[in-house]
C-alpha cells in the first residue's frame, strides 16, 4: 500500500477514536445518578468510522506479515535442490540432464557426466574454472538431445572439450586470479556469516548484504565493485540474470561510494622529477651496469607509457612475458640515433595477442630516452632474452628496482608513499596530453589502453612545478 494511503488510514483511525471518547465524556457529565445509585450505562458499540479504520489497519498489518513470512521461507527453503555435474574431458564424454540450479564446489571433475547431490564443503571455494565447467554442462544437455551424439562419429559431444578450452582461454590469467579470490571471499561470507552454501543464482539480497559486509570490513568501493564483477561473470556465463546489476545492489554500492569516496593519491613523475631521479642514480648504486639500466627504465617507462610489469618481473615465471631484446629497434638518421621502436607483445587487454609497436623519439636534452637505451644496450650485450638483465645475464629483479627507486625519491625529497611504479606511466600520459598536445586516440594508442580509462591519469600542468 502506498505511504500516503497508509498515513491517511492512520489519521482516520485516530480522529474516529478521539471523537468516540469525546461523546462518551459528554454523556457521563450530563447523566445524573439514579435514586438507586446505579451508574448510567454507556453504549459499547463503536462508530462506523472506527470500525472501518481498524479493519483496514488490521488488514494492512496482516498483509505485511504474510509477505515477510513468504520472503523468509523462500530464503530458508529454496524452491529447487542444487545438483552438481562435473566437467567432461576428452577421453570420455557422456551426458546427463540439465541442472536446475548451478552449484560451484571444488569437487574434482570426473570423466563422466553423473548428477550428484551437493554436500556443503566448508573448506572449499568456487572458482572460474568451475563456472566454466557448469556452462559446458548446459551445452551437454543439448548434445544429449541430438540425434548424432556419439563422440566417435564426430557428433556434438566431441566438441565439448574444445568448447571448454576456448572458454578457459577467453579469460586472462590475471583476471582469473582476481575473480577466483573474489569468489572465494563471497563464498566464505555466505558460509560463515549467512550459514548457507554458496550456490547460484545468488539472490540480490545476499549480494547487497555482502556489499554491506565488505564495506564494514573497510574495503574500498572500487574493490567491492571488482569483486562483484566476478559474481556477475559466473551468472552471465551460465545464462542467468546478473544480480549485481539490480537497482537495489547498485544503490547500496552508490551509498558506499558516497560515504567512503576513493581517490587515486599517486602523483605523476613529471619532467623535472624525471631529470632529478636520473641525476640521483649514481648515489644509490656504484655499479655502472645498474646505473645505465635504471636510467633506461626510468625514461622508457615515462616516454613509452610503459607499465613496469611489462619491463621487469618479480618471478622468473613472469619474465617470459617481459619486453625482449628482439622487440627493440633503433632508427638512425644522419648516422645519429633518431628514434626507437618498441614492440609490446604481452600487455593488459591484449586478447588477440597482436603485437603493438610505438615510437619513442630522441629528445634534445641531457636525459634522452634513446641515448640512455643505446648506452645500456652496449653494456648488456646481444644475448637473446629479456631486455633488462643483470650483469650475470638474469632478468633484473623488480624488488631490486623498487628499492633503488625509493632511494632516488628520498634523495629528491619526495614522498615515497605518493610516488609508485605506476607514477611513470601517469606522468607520461599527463606529459603527452598537456605538453605534447596529443589527441585522446593518440594517447590511447601510445599507452595501449582499451578505453578512455587513461583520462583518470591526466594530471594538472601545475604538478610539473613540483621540485
């Protein structure tokens, strides 16, 4: 019932009750006591206004109570029993009925399609791999209904392993790790806080409660939104409505953003700061090889808008996707280096795997990125592999680089907490927009951005005056 109608009924009930009490008091005052001492009788029948208002209010309360009980029963007793169907493999593929409710558990996949009832596993957590497995099961139901379902004869069942491979390849490894951590956190919340096993479809009320829980735990609104993206991925992959896009959930997130707004507090590396950092290199390391390497990384990360993760790695497993020596080509003009061409093959959002080449021109100043890189290549040698190596020929460790950068920042009297590795990329984007006057499309191409997300990196020209 609308709020205005509810308020009108309440006012009507109050007015009718006051009117009745007024008539009763008037009757008591005007009636004399009889000779026998008996008190005058008062009619007990209620007025029509009181009866009608009371009846409508009772109906309203009963309606709200029944609606609440129905919603509570729906959460406590789900209408469908969840079933779990493991993933097929290429060796043996059989089919089963389509699951009515998809449940993400960590039960190891078997070689057969067998429907089993899910038991709660407190130590397990869902993952993107399991979500993909369930999506393949939905296609398996179609294969069962096909007349030619034999895997040996090239029927649709023989395509299921390839389908699973393609779905797994569609998600970048970094996104997979982020999604898996998010799903694990949401699953733990559902099990520990709500006392229910994690299963999809997830009600939007559960999603809203998780947002409130994450906000209460001090998570930033951006982090919460990123976690909900994993939940939306699982639902959309299985052909279900995305509960994270409901009006209710979006308003809860909006409230969290208003109460705890988050800002990018990282400051950009500007031209004056870049030159100061290069001049402090000789004070933080006495190794000529490291000095030349640091100067080349500083200027290349700035002018090529490079992510440090594209140049240096924390582990040897990540080194295979770094910039390689073969990805650098120097162009000479009048026997002098004019510019270098950098080919990035592994970078964020590069789903197609297509290489992306950008030019970095020589600068008419002391701290030139082209000259710094050529000087480093003379010390590095022609050994194939990662572009930035130690003197021993191993990939230069990112931790060592971070330590040297912090020392350089401290010598420049800069706040180490405000300048991070990404500050080179932020500063390069701001320099390209403010000083070089490049268009949005040119900056997007130079920095290998998929969208206009680079605009949040553009800082005011006034920051260039920071010493």
